């Protein structure tokens, strides 16, 4: 798999029926390794190891309904009270992040109401904080780490 713009992490792999799978620490199972999954797994490790978000607050690939259409978010981080702290959209490294990508995560966030957004293709990472009053997002240089964030509100 392609080298990404993340620190190096140790992953567990298995090969079955000529398909490589990667172990997902959140879902606690092996997932077929696609380019997007490679980015998602790096993102999860980034949240756990660099930002120190507790594993129990992270959720990966769940179904949501947007305008009666089933969609799937890539990953989220919750507050202990169940409110959404961070919504993450992962793309494969060969997918350029465009305004359409931000429109997609913004549509999801109209329903989910996360405080922060992260969009990544593994090579480029974008972090935003929501301003719900002005109905816009403000770009940040990085996500808040667990210890100095408001995640424990």
C-alpha cells in the first residue's frame, strides 16, 4: 500500500482467498484492505496514538439516513455524553479532495452536528471547527488533542 502522510503505525494483516485484510481495532475484526480502508485505519491510529482519543469514544463506518437515503460515515468521535465531537471523511489517496468532498461531509453534519470535521485522503488532511451560528466551518491547523480539548464536556 501507498505511503501516507501519517506517522508509521503497526497493523495486523491477514491474507485469505488472495485478498489482504487489515485488523480494525475499533470494529475488532479484519476488513478487506482497500485504498480507502488504508487511509481510514491510519486515521484511527492517528486519533488513538497522536491525539489520545479513547478507543471507546470512536466509532467507524456506521449507517446514517440523510434525506431518506442510506449513507455511511467513515469515523466519528463522541463526547462521553453521547454528543458528536468529530466527524471524519476518508478518501482513497488517489481521490483529490475537492469542494464536493466538503459538501458531502457538511451534508452529513447537518444531521450529526459534530463540533469538528476532518477530511483526509491520507496525503492531505483538513481540519475544521463548526460555527453553527454562522452556518460555516473554520479551518484549523490541527485537531485538538484529547487532553486539551473540550471532548470531556
